[in-house]
C-alpha cells in the first residue's frame, strides 16, 4: 500500500528500498530493536490487541485501510520533522560545547598563536589568543544559534577571507555568550572543587543574568567554593560552575591561597 501511495495525496514521503534512507519504518507491534532518531517507527498492531508500550513512534491497527495509511504517513512526516529538529539542536549544542572547550583549553594552556577554527558551510573564525580578538564570518548571535560543524583547528595563515562580511568579536565576550547559551540549553557543567576568588570584576557581558552582580560582589570580597558562592549569589550551583569555569579561563578568578600552618583563615 505504501508503494501505491508513493507521492500521492500531497504526501511528502516516498517509498524507498534502502532501509538506511528511510524516515519512517513500519514494524510489528512488539518490535524491540533500537532505531536511531530522527527516524519514526509506526507499529502495526492487530485489531483488538493492546499496543505495546513505546516511548516513541506511532501505533496503527492492522490490516490498514487506505485512509488510515494516509493518516499514518502524514503523522509520521510531522513527527520526523520534529525529531530532526531536535537532533539538529542537540548536535549544535554539542558542537558549541566542544568549541567552547577548545577555546578554554587554549587559554588555560597559554596559547598565543593565531588559530583557525572551521565552523562548517564555508564559515570559520580566526582567534588571536594574544590580543583576545576574533575575525569571524559569522556575527556572535548567529554563531551561538546556528548548527556548527567543527573542523580540527589549525595554524591560521597570514590572510584569511570569507565570502561576505568579516565580523570582529572579542574572545572574552564570545566565551560569556557561549556560557549563557549552554546554561540556557541545560548542558551540565563540569564539577570544580576548591575555593576561588575573583581578582577583578568580569565585563558587562557576564552580568546579564539575574543575581550575577550579587555573586560578583560577594566573590570579590572573599574566597568561596562553588557551593558557597551559589548561596551568596542566590544562584544555582549549575550556573555558578559555568560562571567559574569561564572566569578561570579568562584569568579573573584564581584559586584561594592556602593558609600557612599555624594560621587561622579570616
């Protein structure tokens, strides 16, 4: 029946023989094999039987009537688009996290060379770690929101050009923007143990989140762990850990000096 309906009735789906190219799979109702998203499962359940529990996909009674098949294919097409969007957002989130890790790692390692980062689709950016400046084919807002396809970083040539306009970004501002984006996306930060203190306030881009100013004031006055800082700033430990990792990379937070033997910390 799916062959007969191929491309008919305005359906966006077409019949294909290659299972790896399928967006929709019709399977028995008790199918237990894993099918990776964004492909959609349509479980064929004998009429009168109870559909098997499934966290994802559709269930239709078999044998199917023509109208039911059309409805199932239309629903599957809609689900596929939703799932594909979710997968793309997840890949973009992972790529953004990986790009931030590369930038932070380079800063912590004392990198001073100009480095070219490929971002996919002909886009890229050259980071001058010594000056803290970036030449990018994307504006910051677009860089933070579009799906990225990272290419291994390499030494930047003397001259780099992209089609269109080249945008000048600040490395520190971009890192705070990445930090806020990953917080908003719910990406878990890495745990940072120990006590730290801010040696100078961050730039304005870091202060856009609620209570961040309170956090900065408290953390500049005394050394605290991430948990203590969260309580002082009335923020979640989740947000504070992201803040601290960026502050450490930018050199505005430092580990607290250990008290000498025989002294009592203030």
